[in-house]
């Protein structure tokens, strides 16, 4: 399954779900990052440790391990 | 948690909002400078309260709560908000209304929190901030529709940046207080019959036990099901008045387990259920009711363009280091003139007092105790203010979170967290706000390690020591044509502290065990030009804090020192033995001299090291007092000259050399010398263990660091 961890800068995807053992998912959903929502990868940090994303109307950064636990249905662009 | 506004019966309101929603800017606009920040020591919670004059008849109190994304706590900061709210639910000290600050340019995520506030049976006013951004992006928000759909007391479009909407907000506050209108919005759970069925037993327990209203009971049931952290608010509340019987807790957790099992069985993941329901409701509402024009997700913002350079994989880190270098070089050059003026001013006052008063004990106390003490406080102010101004500018600009974004990988590697960067950098100004800022790090282990190493970041209290020693003993020569050797020495001290901090962090991260995993979710707000008044405000608050909090200690120590250095008075007519040798201070200094001799320190520095355990900067006033006393009454000598010319009474050689100055500075880089820091560490870690560990490791580093510098330097022939 593709995850946000596989996405490159500039790509837009639709979230399909989370990996079951991901502790962070409760916080992410509270911030509006939930299945069905569009997500755009803005850029990867130096050394690819974390990734800057756009969700809804804001930018957020998460670590690569967590990005790999967010699954993507389809990549739009 | 303390009761908020008990002393008078003024109505009070709470200000709640997401981080970066401009909540504090609105608080500042409403209260002006009439605010009180509860601070160290003794209080771990930074609560800002202020007084707002609404009109001629009405004046209210306002409480600014920490920024939060949800009433279900994730970090300590958020737990503070959740606990306050739980108190209100249970009828303790309820606010007359809640002002929910919403970033209009980021509507749906901000309204999530608002939707949680609507369930509390407390009138809600939406302060729709950042309308300037909405306008700039050519978007529109239908205020009327928003108000109607949310059924809140009022929606006030505002721009804290342009100071717009404040009067309207005040009007609305007065109406809300008089009317006390409550919202009555559509229940989230109406359509979800299955979920309702599973939650029913918990809802009934809440209604029966606490008399929660229908809507509140549903909301609370949903919340405790969703998150353990919401459940733990009932299990271990910090507020003593909210102790729930074990019987109730047992029953609640049993019902909770049951409901969770049923939900999971029918395919609802319980950990995301509250957010899923609310966002579905919210997104539905926002699209249907035409509240906001939708923006394409692929719109590239100006901030994104700026980030192409500022967080570039190569230029980003380079720019960051460049900014740090620039800040420290400017502190050194810009602060010189005001410091010189303050120094001269204090000297003139001292000379005037000596000329106009009769000699005696009182004049001595005034000149050598009090005037010297005031001088010692004021002299740091230029540097502290410049540093605080820089830090506030970077923070308000939105740059600090970019730094955390870039540095997280590196920080994780040394056992820290991307969010450790900000507290560590605040540590350059003062360890105390830095340690308090670690509350945003949501994993305990990383937070603890950050707390333990923050005092190694050279705080502004060390600057006076560096400045004194560098100014007196390091020559102002140019290196590579552009850098000043004095400035470079200063930068070296900062790097020494910071570098050691990283090594120590790595060691602690190997030693400290933890079961909870580190997490990192951080918003990157759009870049904004910092507001001059916001910077001034922060500079003013910090400056005031320094003068009155640290100043008090410095003043007291200064007077005690004058006493210790002047008494007991010896009737000793032989002029070659200075009376200070036989004073209390001299005795202590002489007593510890054998221990500190290998570091290159004489007994006077020994006195300084003892007194500076109260606060680092005290060493400067101590030395000032000691040298003034030694010169005897007659003139206030410049401390720099006194240090440069001080000679050993036995050998006749100079007491100080550049090597001694370096050794002393290294000692100050590492040494644990600040009572206020220990108080705050004790508070934040809730134990004596960690502050003690901190003192031990730092003192050890200081002693051996200085020992290596002085003995090594002497061996290499840098002794004189």
C-alpha cells in the first residue's frame, strides 16, 4: 500500500487510513487529517527526517516514520 | 490549579484557541499591559490574566489559556486547558462566556475546538481572527451563516494585526454577559444510532452522577471512549476539589471497556471516533451552508516560496547558523554603548553621593552596597533586551518552527526532539522560560533531557561575566580581517556550552529509560512580519521580570556582600594588610582558595563563586563590591581597570591573565549557579532527584573543564 512516505514534493494524495499500531493517529485526526482528506507533500526536510505537508488550510510537519503509517488511496498530481 | 478570580466579583471570560490562532495578540489588545503572568517559582502553569474595561459600567477579567487543538489533552499544556474545562463542567468558578479564537484562514481545523466548546453549556463567542489574511487571499467567509449554523452568542470578524474588531468584540462581550445566551446546536450524534446505543450506559452514568445536561453527557461519553487521556482526567485529576470516588471510576472504566469492545466489533475504530464524527459534521456544514469559499490545495503560498530557500537542504542550516552568528555579534557591538553609559552614570551617582554626604556607615552602605547593586542590575539590561528582541522576532516571524522542522532529524539523533530547539534557544536568554517552554514536547523522556541540558546553553546572566572578562583581558584584534577576536571568544563560549549540551543529551538518552514513544506533529504557520508592538511587549515583560525578579536577588546579595566585606571592622593600622582579608567574605574566600587554586582563581573569585550560586551575574557585583571596598572610600573605580591592575600582595605579579579569564569563563559555561533554575526544574519534574542530578553533573563539568583549561594552558606556556 502506498503511504505519504512514498510521496514526492508537490504530489497530492487522498488519505485512505492509518496503520493500526500508529499511536499518533488520534492526534492527527483531531487536526483534521483523516481518511478522505487531501494531503499535499510540500517538501522533505534536510536529511529526509521529516516532511512538510499541506492539509486543509495549513502546513504541518511530521516524521518520516509517521508519514509511512498514513496510507494514500490515489495520487492526483 | 488555582482558582481564577476570587477576590472581586467581576465577571470573567476565558480565551481559548488553537496554537498560532493569534490568541495572545487578542489578549494583549484587550488587556493592554494590565496583565499578570503567574510565574516561577512555585507555579508550573503559566497563566496570563488581565483586566479589560468594556465600557464605563463594565469591567471584566480575562484568562488566557495555553493554545490547544482539542479538549482531549496530548501534552501538558493541553492538559491544563482540559482540566480547567472539567472544573467548569463541575460548576467550579465558571466563566461568564468563552471567547473561542479562530484563525479564519484555517477555518475547519480551528472550528473543531470550537465545536467541542459548544457542548459545555457556557456561552461561546467566536473571535474570527486573521480576516486580513482571508481578504488578501481573495476568500470570503459568510459570518451570518457561521453564526446561525453554530448557534453561538456572536461571531466577531477581527484582525489583531490591523487592530480591527476589538471594539465590536467588547460590545459583544457586554451583551453576552447580560444575556447569558447559550448555544443549542444540533447534536453530533443524532444520526449515529449505533454509536448512541453503545454510549448510552456511559451517558446515563454521567447524567445520574453529575447532572450533566443531555448534550454535555453525550460529548463527555464520546471523549472518554475515544482517548485514554480524557479518561485519565477523571482518574487522576490534579485539582483536589475534583476527586471522584473509586467506585465511580471503576464503573466508568468498566462501561468504557464494554463500549469500546462493541464499537470495534462493528467497525468503528474507537481512538478516532470523536474526531471523525465532529469533522464529518463540520465539513458537511461548511460545504453545505456556503460558509467559506474553497481554496485549491495546490495553491502555492508565499511562505512556501520563502521556504524554498529558508528550509533548503543546504542553505537552510547555513542560514540558521548565520542568523545565530549575527545575533551574537550584534549583541556585543550594540550593547557596548548603552552599557558604557550606564556604567558612567552609576559612577557619577556614586561620586556625587561621596562628595555630598558625610563619611560614615550609611554612606558606605549607599555607595558600595545599593548603588553598586543597582548598577550591576542595569548593566545587563541592554544585552538581555537585545537578545529577547531577536528571539521574539524569530518566533513571531514563524522561523522558529522551521528550525524545529529542519533540525528534528539531528535532534532525534542526539536524543532530543525537534521541539527541543526552541526551548534550547530560549535558554540563550534565560533557562527558566526555556524550561517552561519544554511543556510543548509531548514525550516525557525527550522533555526531561531537554530540561536537564538547557542550563548549559549560555544564558544572558553569563554574558556579564563573559563581557567583563573578554573586555578586560582579550585583545580587540581583527581575525581574518572581519572578525573581532573578542566577538569570536564570545561565540566560542556559546558553542562550548551548546556542544557539551548535545553530548550530555546523548549520554542521558542512553541512561534514561522510557516506555512512551516520541512523537512529532508540528504546525508550520505562514511567515508573518512581526508586529513592533508585540516585540516591544515581550521585551518589556522580560526586562521587567529580570529587573524585579533577578534584580531582587542581586540587590539583596549586593547588600549582604557589602556587609560581609566590611565586617567585622578591624582596628588595624598597618596599611599593607587590607582589612577585607579579615572580613567574613575574605575568610570564606581564603578557606576555599586551596580548592580553586588549580583553576587559576584567587580568594576574591572564590567569594564570587560562592555568592554567584544564587545567580550567576552576582559575581560581577561581588567583584565590584570587593574591589571598591579594597580601594577604600574615595572613588568608585572602574571594575575593568581594577581587575587589570590587581596584583598579588605577596609576589607582586598580576592576579589575572587571559588564561585565568578563559578558565573563569569556561567555569561559568558549565557551572550550575542559579537558584531559580533549580526551583523550576524541581517544579517541572516534580521531584528533587532531577535538579540534584543537574547540580552534580554541571558542577563536575565546571571544575574539570576549568582545571583542564588552566593546567593545560599553563603547560603550553599561556600562563602569563
